[in-house]
């Protein structure tokens, strides 16, 4: 099952649930929300019902930005 996309969103740029992001990053929920509080987490989309989603492209760019540079 693929994650939903929003109107105007690029094809293949799925909206991931927080649970999916936690699994990809292999972190605890508390760590994710701590990073959000410190503005260090990937940018999120807040849905009208209050749930959070992360665009796959944003997560991929965020992960790339975390790589150490030599």
C-alpha cells in the first residue's frame, strides 16, 4: 500500500506517517518529538485532524543533509 499524496504534489512524493518515519530512521517516538521541539526533525505537514505527515522527498533530503562531510 502506498502513502497518499496531496493535490498538486509530485507523483511518487508520498506522505509518510510518523510511524513510518520512525521505522525508517530506527528511532523512538520520543526522540522524533524531541527533535521537533528543537527544530531538528524533518519538516512535517500537519493535517486538519492534527496528525503529522512527512513528505518522502523532504525526509530523503533531510537524511542527506545529516551526512557527515569530510
